[in-house]
């Protein structure tokens, strides 16, 4: 499966994540304790996405041979 950025989904993914974060921020009364495993899994997935994004940005900055 090609990376999302190659399929042109990067902007939509970033917009979706921004909306999700905004919704989470605005709903400060959410009980995360009951869903701690789900939150942990989500955090892991976000870390992986951030790592992939950082890797793709560093690859883009490298001079092409």
C-alpha cells in the first residue's frame, strides 16, 4: 500500500486530525479513564504517524542523486 501522501490524502488526513483534536479539546469533560486502553492505542498510532511524517519530511529535504 503506497503512503497516504502519494495518494493525495495528506491534507484530508491532517484536516481530520485537526478537527479531532479540536473536538477533544472542546469536550474537556470526556472520561478517558474508562477508555484508557483505547487512548493508549490511539497515542501509539499518532506517534507512528508523526514518525512517518518526520521521516518523509527528512527524505524530502535530502538532495536527490
